[in-house]
């Protein structure tokens, strides 16, 4: 019921785009600094720009693939289970981690899947904990008596 | 690399061949690629030459005589005949070495190892690994060797570096500590209840020794830890009733698919619709009931919606933090509401919400956004009737309707029966008392309603008329002064929160910024507070 997210099939595009942006901007920062530092003096600015042009879209693509896959599996799991709870994200994380490492064989895929599922479990748990922590306790609310007539 | 190794293997004693190596770095190979993963020698970082130069030939061979008990065995793990030959070659005692004084260039892999120069695999295999270990001291010192069955030491010529030995030791220490920790934690968590209060709090998990009792106590203690997340955020979700806003009854309403409905389309995005008659329903009933909007959506998501439904703060708002989480579902437990359970009615669409107190609930079907829906305002006559008749226990009223029946139609039927009976009674009275019982001419001159019309009203009709007058008055008031009230609220908010700046350091040291709550009312006003009704 989160009004900031689109419902299920369309949210995959949003997730992909959001993750791509994160990867591209983060990659620009990271590879910019790396290219700057690893270039000879006098060519540092162009070295940074070259590194960014070469590598930041790649990192963005990697992040985007992760986000898109996660969104796909999340929607698939939601459709199958017909429930909305944190387990959807954990199962989707498991499949995402496995799918991304499947080229490395069974063991590598298994380890990556478990790691990604644990990461998402931690994220969901922190979300639940923060929601409870930051929820305002029921304060004595002032009920305005001015416009309320009386029964008698 | 490979060429250098082959050359070394074939004639490592041959100084000339060593000179023929392509580069000096390959003289002593820094990495062996063997079939066993344990055979890893550390990369040479520095040259360890503790021997004085006089004792060392310029090729790096030790020139001290070998100890006599060394048993050179020519068998090696590598199968080439070349290596077999050459491995045996340096071990054969040179006739010249019989004289112990003469420094004979012997290739003693053990001494080379002491000096930090790793030998080739064959050299190591032929001399060191196959030495018998009579005292067994080496096995006790080396955890990897100790793990291998005896007797296989002869065939197992693995080289175990000190790093591997340390890792193996650490792994075994960790394993033992984990097992011990788990057992210790189980024993500690499953210990008997310490105080009488604890024992009373858990009547079904008594003290005692036994695996089932232990397990019960462990699970009881662990669920207590999770109670912070599973139980409602406070024991009293609503404040104590005060005189200005006292209402005899409480109405708990769900939000999603009952009061509003949200829908997403590609063209318009998210849109939220209010149920037909919603504002009239809420405003009208707020004279008889305390209205609580209790939703299982989280606070950040649902608070903007309820803020729009309730701009003048006339209703209480409770969110997901006020629900109980059990079995993967959000349960609205009314016993946390700090109100008398016999005076609460809950209207909800989800079975899990009323699972704790199903006798207090009006069970409705979810609303799908249909603008022709009339279910909500159809409940008005029934709810007003209860309040008008000042019923003591609302649960009895709800029980009087058969399970699964539609309450508005049922109530309308009963209402029609009651009115028919009243009409019949009045007709009988009129017949028995004769004409003119209503006051006739005098009544019509004075503008009074004829008695029949007055008497045909049931008490709830009178209450309804008064209620509608109240509603008219309140809605007019809100229309005229609504903006002023909002402005005053905004100013009060600014007074509470305004001028407060917080920084990261202040957040960490002082916590979240607190509002400056205006001073409490004087003691005279406080004494007007009504006592909290006991359940």
C-alpha cells in the first residue's frame, strides 16, 4: 500500500532505473577519483573523465541488473504467495544472488544466494526495527472541544 | 618457470645446469604447482642466510656434513624416472664424504629449509616426510598430521606450512567454543524460573528437569525477546477519557478498503477514493462514539491519509505499531485500548483483525471503490439506536444478530416490526379512548402536532432529530471557522516545534527533538477528569 512505489510489474522498471542511477553516480565518484589518482600529472582530469566514461556505466549496469532481477523475483514471489510480508524480499534476494552467480557453478551460486538472502533479511529487519523505534508513542492528543457540541 | 623446474629436477646437483637457467629468479622457485593444495611454499620475501658465508658454497649448498642417521630414500611422488634417478643421486653418500672433515657439497633439503630456501618437491619428499617419528611428538604438535590416520604418514608427503597449521588450530578452537557456547546458552536459557513472579507468569512451563521442560522454558524466554516487536507499542493506546470529549461508547474503524480505497492506473498513478457518505458518517457518529481509526498500515504510509480524513483532529489514529503481530498477521487487540470492552464496536473487513475479540466486531466486506456503495451509511440507524437506547453491553447487541447476517437489513426488519407494533398499539388506544383524544381543535389552533403523530415516534426518532440538529450545528461551525481552526493548529505546532534546530551531534547526545508541550491544566480542571472505566 506504499503510494511511492508502483504496483508489481511496473515497479521492476523503477527498481532497475533506481539501481542503475545509484551505480552510475557511485561509479562516477569512485572511478573518477581512481582515474584521477592513477593518471600522470597534467593528464589527471582527462584520466578521470576517461575512467568515468569507461567504467561508471558498467557499474551502473551491474547494479541495475541486480535491481531489475530483484524486482522481478519479488513480484514473482508476491504473485505466488499472494501475501505481503518481509519473506517476499528474502526469497527474492535468495534467487537474485543465485541467478547472478549461476555461471560459477552450484557451490558458488548457493553461497551467493545465501549471502544475498541474509543481506536482505538484515535490511528488512532493520526496516521493521526502525519503524518501531521511530513510531511516535500515543501522546495525549488534544481533542479540540470548540467545535464539538454537547449532547445535553 | 616450468623449464627451470625441469632443469632443477633433472640435475639439481649439477652446478653447470643451474648456471644455464634463464634467470636468477628462477633458481629457487617460489611457487610449486602440485596436485596437492597443501604443498604451498611461502613466497620468498627475504634471503635468510644465517650460515656464515664460509660454510656456504657460492651456489648455496650447505657444506657441513650431513647427520649420519639420515636415511636417503629414492622414492618420490613424481613419477618420472629422471627424477627418481636424480633424487637418488644426491643422497648416495659420495665416497669422498666418508671423511667427515672434508666439506662435501651435499644437498640436504632439511638444512636448506632451515635457511629459508625451499627445496624442490622431490628433495623434500625423499628426506623429511618419510622420517619415522618414534615419539609421536610431531603428530601431537601438528594438528593436520594428528588428524590423519597413523600409518599413512609414509605415503602422505604433504608440506604443511605454519600458516595452515595456525588456521587449523584456530578452526578447531572456534569449533569447540561454538559447541560449548551453544550448550552453555541452552543451559542458561533453560534454567529454572528464578522468582515466584516469573513462575506465576508462565503457568504452562513449570520448573523441573527434563528435556521438554527445558525446551519450553527456552522458547518462553526467547519469545520474550521478540515481544518488543510483536506486541503493541504501548499498553494503553488511547489516553484516559477527559470530560470535554467524553463519549459513552467507542467505535474502532479500519481504514484500507473500508473507509477509503486506493487504485493505481498507468495514466493517473495512485488515486484514493473516500467511501460515499464517509464524512457524514464520521461527523454524525462522533457525538455518540469516540471514533478511532485503527489501521494495520505503517505510520509513515497511512498518516498522510488519515491527516486528510481528519484535518480538525476529531478522531484518534492508530497504526501498525499499535497492532499485535502473531502468526504473520496483524491483529487489532482491543484490550490495549484503555477502554471498557463492553462499550467498543469494531468495524473491519479482515478476519485476522478481529481474531482476538470477534464478539465486538461488525464484519464487513471490503469496499472496492464502487461509488454506488451504501453499506457504511446503512449502519447509521443501528449505531444510533444503540447510543439512543443507552445500552450497557454492545456485545449483546451484536450477538443478537445471527452469524453472517447483513446487519442493516436485519435491523431494518426489526425496526419495521417495532413501528408496526407501536402503530397498532396507538390505534387500539385511540379506539378505546375515542375521538378527540389528540386535543383536536385546540391542538390545531395552537399549532401543536396531533398527538397521533407525536406518539408514533419511537424514542430513537427523537434522538435522531436531536442528533441531526447537532450535526447541522457542527458542520456549520466547521464551515465558518474551519480555516481559523487550522491556522490556530499550525501556530500551535510552530510554537511547540519552532525555533528548534537539531544537529547530528545533538541527535546523538540528546536524542530526537522533543516538543515543548504547553503546561498542564490547573488542578481544578484536572479534577474534572473522569475515572478510567475498568474492564
